[in-house]
C-alpha cells in the first residue's frame, strides 16, 4: 500500500478520500487554492500545499503545480476525486511519466471513454447494448439524412467530445435535421474545440440508470448494482437512489453482469460507472465515467463496500479481493445534494455559514466539508453537503429522509434543503414513478402554476 497520497481536490470529496486514507494508515497531502486556506480538508490532512489563486484553472487544474506538490512532499500517488483533473488522460499520463500513481484507470481508458463515439464503439464490441445511431461522426449530408430516416425521428445530435448533455440537439423530422446538425457542430466547437458530432435515436422518457463497477486491471471486475439518477436539473443530478424503483430483480442482475464482464474484458482498473438510459424494459449505453462519482455513497450504503478504499487498494496493485457472489445488497438508500443555492431560483448563495447542525441517527450519513463559521467561496461548485439515508426498504428510507431534512439546519446561506422537503412529499417521488423529464416539469409548474 502507498505510504503517502496527495488529494488533488477540495470540499467533501477531498475529505471523503482523506478518511479512506486514514483508515488504511496512509499519510495525506492536501492541496488548496488561496481561497481554501481555511478548508476542512486542509486542516485534517497531515500536510498541505498551496497550489495557486482561487480560479480552478490556476490551482485545482494546474498540473505543474500539483506534480510539484507531489515532488516536494514525496507523495507516491494522487487521488483526483471527481471533476477537476479526474478524467484528464493527459494528467494520468504525466503522473505516470513522473513515477507517481494516478488513482484511477489508465490514460488510455480515460481517453477512449472521453470520446463518446469511441466509447460507444468500445461498449458495443464488449457486448453492451447501445442506443441505435451512427457508428461514426456525422456531417450534414445525404448519408446522415438516410440514417436518421432509417432509425426513425426524433433523433438526437450529440458532441463526440461532450457528455453531461452540453451541445445536444433534437431533430423532430427531416426538415429539422440540417439545423440541428449545424447548431450542434458550432456549439461543440465552441464548448470543446472539436466539432465532431454523432447521431442517436432520441428516447423521450427514459430513466437514467448507472452501474457501479470495480476492476483490478488484471481481468477481474465486479459490479455493485445500479443507481437511479433520473432526477436532474440542467444535467445536474439532484437526487440519486439505489436500487432503482424502476427495475426488477432479473433486469438488475442482467445489466450488472453485462457491465462487469465488459469492464473485466477491457482490463479496466479502478472504480467506474457505466451509464444507461432505460426505457420500455431496454437498456441503452450512453457513456462511461472513469472516476468515483458524487453519488457513490448510495451504493456504499446498500453494499457496505467502501468504494474509495477499493480504489486505493487496486491502484496500489492489489488484486480485487471481492468476488461477485460476495457483493450483497441490503435495503434502500437515497442521496440528496445540498447546494448553497436558492431553492426556487437555484441562484448561488455563497457566504458565511453562521449556524450549522447536520442531522444524525440511524441510517443517516452526511458527507460535507463545511462547519459553523465556514465561508462558502464563490469560485467553485455550490455543493455543501450530501445527505445519504439508508433504510431496510424504500418506505423506511423516505421516512428517515424526511426526518433528517427537518433536522438539518444551515443558517447564513440559502440551501436546497426546502426543495427536498417538497420532493419527499410528491406522489411521483414517493412512488418512484419518475423519469429524466419529471423534475424539470415539476420545477416549471412550481415556478408558474397553471391557474
Ligand atoms: C439522451 C437522451 C435521450 N435520447 N440520449 C443527457 C446527458 C448525457 N449524459 C446523455 N443525456 C441524454 N441522452 C438519447 N439518445 C436524453 C438525455 C438527457 C438526460 C439523460 C439522463 C439524465 C437526464 C437527462 C436530461 C435531459 C436529457
């Protein structure tokens, strides 16, 4: 095992990784921007290095500064958390060239999955069902129109370098295709510096189902079941749960085994997530994430497996100690992302937390790096905490969630806690009868109620 790990992140995930390191007896190095000098991850780490000014491009995304911080402190490995450099293949390659272990998959696996066309092609070869569509990039020509006609409208144009929903354009019919293609291309060029786009059948009301996987890079892999992340606003997840209220037991076992086998065959190393859209009993691969995700605790709650500890073990060269039959599922878990935002408008609400009281009790976990007196800086994402609740079944989980939300007090900044208090009382949420369209529709109706 490593003796010293540098954590190239901030906020709750930096603390999450730090805790796993402590349990494994690993020394920790925090890095921080000048805006985060008072942050909890800096206080709790064994050592810390200031890596630049507040803008992330000059600090948390500053590769030379982070490599220097490793050399100064003698860190043997870097955990990137999520966001920032976590899916940057060049960063993984640079660390390797410096004999520093990137705690994650190889640069090549990150690169393949970062190109959404190559990701789909790879998934299809590995036996994963994909959304019907183009097998390559498309241009505005007769071949594209013919393919769209064959697949059937509506179709969706997506950026190859995209992901996260940016630059997607729907074409409802043939007259719409040329416009969708050209706007998608110009937006992709602007956002990613790459105008390659591809075409898919548009699914109207799917659920977002993702499978958590762990591979050891030596051909062994397991899945830890699915998470349902259908409740999103502007491509930001709001509420995640496991198991999905929309799947039955045989679908769950089937798609989990498909994902685990693919990851094993790829020789993938570390934690990953295989993302699907699920509609009318069918799964369609859309993307694979090659990092630990924000919502990993819901899987930890129902499996008892510490995903970050497993990432550290595998990165240190240990074979996967888990066999699929040792992964068991118990009960139900829900995560709410608590943001420092206005719960109606979602306007960011940075500032000082003047009073802070997180909830507790049986089945309640709060992953947060804030404390009373802490000032939420305006430079980064507005996540201030994740409330993860576990129950023996979904009904118990919802009861506990409602209670925990009522107990959570954050003064001085606005938070999205009131949104979750509304959501737990909504019949569609209580019944688990939602899809990827439901939340935006709910928020639109709530903002402008029909008279
Ligand atoms: C889709 C889709 C419908 N049909 N692909 C959005 C982000 C990216 N990861 C994939 N996304 C979508 N891809 C096809 N062929 C609808 C979405 C989508 C979505 C997906 C998951 C969760 C929320 C969403 C919100 C809007 C659109």
